[in-house]
């Protein structure tokens, strides 16, 4: 009588371990996608696949990616909901919300804009 419950408990434990593994892998993919997006935003880095094709963030990660901010400094955010399906001994499905943030700065553009702003403020913006 006890053996079926032990088997269900082991299978449920394996399901939970797989859930945390999947969320860890998804979090890693989000990090790589955010770095790829930062490279595209700053136009400084291009990400390539092993076969030599150019990667886009959508190729790497299936969650949402948003960006906000100025041309020289952007804030990139990623988010996704990872769920654990119900079954076996788990009557209610669990979920985990993944989110990450990265800031992409193009230092050359930022220095040029600051120099331009300084020049315009010195001349009164007439030139």
C-alpha cells in the first residue's frame, strides 16, 4: 500500500526539480537575450550563432523584452512567467516570475552629446 505513494512522491520530486531546472535555463537565456539586445541598441556588438548566422534576441528567448530611455542610454527589461503544471501529488500549479534588467550605454554618443550641449550652452545655441 505504501509503494504507490512512494512512487508518486518520487515522480513529484522529479517534476519539481525539472521545474527549477527549466526556470534556471530560462533565466540564463533571458540574460543572453538582454546582452544581445544591448549590443543591437548600442550598435557595438553583434551576436552570432555557432553556424555563423546573426542572432536576434527573439531567437534566444521567448519572453518579453522592452526598452526605454534615450538614444545614448537604454534600460532593457525582460520578463516571463514559468509555470509548474499540476499533476500527481500537486493539486495546485506553481509559477515563478522571471525578470531581469540591463542598461546599455553608448559612451561615444554620450560624450558627443555632452560636448555638443556644452558648446551650445556656451554659444547660447545660436550656431
